[in-house]
C-alpha cells in the first residue's frame, strides 16, 4: 500500500516492490497474488457470499 502499487494512479509496479523488499519480481508477484486471494476470500466470507 505504502509503495503505491494499489493507488488510484499506481505509482509503483511489481519491479519497485521487489526492489524495496530485496526479492525477485516473480516471488513478489506470487506473494501479492496469494495475499490478494486471501483478502478476497475473507471479503466474500464477510459479505456472506459463502462460496469459499
């Protein structure tokens, strides 16, 4: 969030986040995808979707 990846004008990309964390871009993408999936599943549960 702080890096700007999720901002409206998206001031950071995967490469920027990877560099800040000191890890590869593929690893960064995998971590973000996993985290986004967890957030979306929790949101679906919270909203009562029931499909998770």
